[in-house]
C-alpha cells in the first residue's frame, strides 16, 4: 500500500513515558490508518528500546565507529597539538566527535548538547537520557576523571556523596594497539558501585600532589568495560596520513572576500 494522507507513518512513534534510562518506543513496519492511530498509545503495544540497544542494532554505525573513530580522534589530536604535544583541550574535541556521532544516529531533535553547568557529570542527552562521555589514551584503565578539582576537601566530600547518575560512553584509545568504544548503562554502573563499594570505585588524589581531579578506579572501569551488559566495540587504533592542517581552515576563512 502506498503512502497517502489517510495513513500516518509509524516507523518510530515516541511515547512520553520513561522508565529509568530507557524510553518506550512504538516500532512498526507498516502504516496505521489515521482514524485508528489513537488506539496505539496503549502501553501494552510498546517495546522498550534503550539507547545502548539502538546502537547495538545498527551494524552500519558500528562499522563506522570501528573504522572512522581513529581518524576523527587523530584529527582532534592534530587540532589540539602544539610543538608535537597534545593539549588538554583534546578531551573537549573528542567529546564533540562523539556528540556528532549521536546526532548522526538519532538526529538533532533528539540530541541535546547544550547542558547546564549544574549537571556536572552530564555531557549530552539523547531522547532525554543523560550520558557522560569519557576518553582515555592508555592500554590500561586508570586515569579517567569523575570530577575536576584541586581541593582535597572537595575531593573528600565528593567521595562521600557520589553515586553514578547517568549512562556512560567510555572510549579507550590505544594507538598502534587495540582499544574500544563502550556504552555502559547506568544500571551497570550502579551494580558495580554496590558490589565493590565507593572506596574501591573512587580513587582520591594523593595529598601534596596536583592531579587535578578525582578518578574512577582502574579496577572499577575495567569491570564496567567487561560487564555483560556493556556494549563494547573493539577498535584497532591505527594512525595514518590524514592530510589535515588545522591552520588551513582559518586561512581559507581569511581568504574570503
């Protein structure tokens, strides 16, 4: 049957009701007659599809993550490098790369990237689901910050009050080796947090040092990355000649009349 005004497309009909970090979705492979479309708001007809499951089902996107992410992160490093050394701003550029991937997948209307500073752990929201984005250049798992602070008192207060509050995207970058892209649901973080306790989950900075932040422990992050509920995409981190000059784009703008 062809499309007509008498039918409404319902490949993705989003229902307002949320359950934790998941959103109820109606998914159909046909057209529903408009006079009867109101009948399909019944929650009995909905299936629950998490953000993680949506990503896991998209084989084309998974292939892009495996093949394109190393190149895009390499460009981010070139953008933030000076005299051959990568600056701290590379973290923000990598975050934008991941946000752009989410917009590519879900569309602008369902991805919120302008997050208030009051939501310190949240970097992006997809269909209203808050997500934290973490990246680490290492073959190990130690060094991912939960909060940036140089104040020991603030760090101790954070240890006492912290609990996982949103989904996490964790990207482990290991140039000339294997790393991965991980989507770690909130429920998985909460399970590991309860299992090992906050003192083992959180690593405080040593007194007298200036590490600029409180970290999730390497053991906790390893458990999260290997958990059966975590979506893990293995990536071969190979550098190549990307032919990218960060000055060139600004030069091109200056050349415009």
